[in-house]
C-alpha cells in the first residue's frame, strides 16, 4: 500500500495537479490514479514496436513510466496468483494483467523510454482543482476519486 501511495503522490506531482485536498486523500485512496493506456494486444507488441522507434521520452516521463510499469507488473503477478483486487487497483482487465505480469525488466525499460508520452492516463478527478475541503468532506472526496478512477 505504501508503494501505491508513493506512486499516486508522484503521479499527482508529475502531472502538476497536486493540491492539499488531493494529497490529504491519498492515504484513503486504494486505487492507482493512473490508468494503463495500451490494450493487452498493444502492450504485448509494444516492446517490439518501441524498440524500432527513434522517439525518446524525457527523463521525468521515462522515470514515472518505469515506476508505474514496475508497480503494475508486481500487482499483475498478484492478480494471477488470485488476489483479484489488483484489477480494481490498476483499472485493468485480466488480459492486460497477463501481459503485464510477463514483461521483463528490459521490456519495461524500452517501453518507458520510447512510448510516446506516459503509458497511463490520469484519472479525471485527480486533475480537478478545488478549494479547501472541510475535514469531514475529505473521505467523500476520496470516494468520488475512487468512483472516477473505476
């Protein structure tokens, strides 16, 4: 859970949408704010396709892509071992989880560096900038983010 919290915090910071309300709800949020862009088919062929690409992401994008894919691979391995809550945490289907679980370190590095931009979309609720919330509203805001991420 700590690695999910760290990844969500990094996604918010990287996307420039970190604010007090969002950061205060991260401890309550049990899903990843990033949603994997490629489908299972795209992801399975991505390593071969991006290897031939001349595009290279900036260091910030490469780093967050790698962190996301490493977390997703570990969660996907848990899914394949019967912990199906990872499907909700990552907002992926079982086919995507199977492909993620089989990615090698080299494939993750290649996809992280050469995929055009980030390999995930950020939840729409994470990009909203709202005023300060009352302390009792924070759990409700977290529930709304959870619903938006699903």
